[in-house]
């Protein structure tokens, strides 16, 4: 059993993570960051949940680059093949659920 206070989690580098669980090839990780990630495409679906802070999620849809502000409690479901990146406003903690080994 494990209890985690997400708002207190920090890492030694942006997008550093704490592995919470791996269940049948699906990982749940808590990330801390204060810097943007790079544009990328996941091979499998991903769920992105903001637990602390604010994050601007940039994504491509129908060949257009769009963005949306995510706040505490907001969830972004990213289907496989969707190009995207997250850009926090200050510090943020996010929960990411994805296939084990995804970038």
C-alpha cells in the first residue's frame, strides 16, 4: 500500500517521475516539472491528469496546432498517434497513465 501527497512531490529534473504502479503493462506515474516537454507522439493511448498547478497542453488535430489550459483536476485523453506536448505554468504535478515503456 502507498499513500502519496502529490503536491509535495518533487524530482531532481523536469519531468522526473515516481512510479506508482504497473498493472498488466500499463504504468501510472507521478511527474513533477517546471519546463515544457517536447513535441512527441505516443504509440499507445495516454491519460494525463493535472494534480497540482496549471499546464498548457499543445496538440495537433486535423493538421492544426491547438492548445488548451488544464487546471487541477483536468484530464486530457491522448489517443495514439496524436502529436502533443505539455507546457507548465510554473511548477506542476501530473499523473500519467500509459503503456509501459512509452516516452
